[in-house]
């Protein structure tokens, strides 16, 4: 019996998930957190929230269908901005395919600039 979803989509999905966690590993280390946290389900998103300056409970929004897409995209843009990547191109790439942007930041010599949410609040004041 043939699956409803072709095998190529499953392979792409698995590569994307693994790529996201591997990319987060290096970003967590650059931000001063344990890289192993990137591989622990639940803790990875809570640590991600800490890095971008949100309450770790904010990660619970990822459990709600449809809403999780918007929350994940927002968190991806915030982590990119936390490493000083403020261009539209970087934000768009983080939304379109986050693992690639995470790898680009990991490979570059970008340092952690601070929590993006706090930087945005300071700018607004």
C-alpha cells in the first residue's frame, strides 16, 4: 500500500528538523548556553526563548496548531536579530528556511549581541 505522502517529503521533513537542531546547537553555544539543550525536546524551545529574551513559557504556544507556524517564524527572526543580522534578507531566510540561516550564522563569526526582544524594547523607548 502506497503512502499518501511521498517518501521525498518525509526525507525533506527529517532533514529540516535535524538541520534545525544542529544549527541551534552552535547558536546556543555562541549565546553561552549548553549546545546539548538543542537536542532535548521542549528544553530546546525554552532555551531558545531565553536567548531571544522571552519567557520560556512562551514556547508553549508552539503546541497549538496554526499558531505554532507564526510563533516559530517570530522566534526564528528574533534569534537571527540576536546575532546582529537585521537585514530583510536574513529575516526572510529565517522564515522561509530557518536551518539554512542558522548554519550561515554558525559558520560566520557573528557574536551574540543580546536578547532581541530587549533590544527592540530599548529602541522603542
